[in-house]
C-alpha cells in the first residue's frame, strides 16, 4: 500500500516536470527552461536516493541495527553534493536561478497534489 502511494508520487514527479518544462519551453527563454529541467531532474534523483536510503536503513523487520549514523552521513553527503551541483550550475551561468527554483519544486508540488487528492478522497467517503 505504501509502495503504491510512493509510485503515485514518483509518477506525479515526472508529470509535473513534463508540464512545467513544456510551459517553460513555450513561454520562457532557453536558460530558464534548462533550469527547470535540470532542477527537476536533480530533485527527482535526490528524492529517489533518499527513499532508497531510508528503506535500506529500516529494513530487516524495522530494526535499524546501527544504520542510523550511516543514514545521517548519507543525508549530509547527498545534501553537500546537491549543493555543489547547484552552485556550479548557477555560478557557471548555465541556468536561470529562478528556473532552477521552479524545477526544484517538482517534488513539493507532487506531494502537495497527493495530499490534496487524499483529502478529497477521504472527505467524499463521509456520510451526507
């Protein structure tokens, strides 16, 4: 059941990235669109790696067995790598920072979409 919900979020990630990229490609300049695309790809990859790390840490029937420190180290390492990539993209002038911020919001929009749909699904089951 949780796997299905995560799959929905992953699917929405790609749908939202496609929509934002298409709209950006039509209405904005190429540097902005590249920022949207690269920001979306970076955040989707980051979300997938985080999901994998958390699943590995909580495997073996829920016992972490000393994996807490490894999870924290991986989190900060991933954050540092992502920060370095964003720094290079922005200071190199390859992407528009605002477009990059829009792209980086893909996962947030996807989770927000999932939450709103879940709330409407729950409220529609109530007795009238």
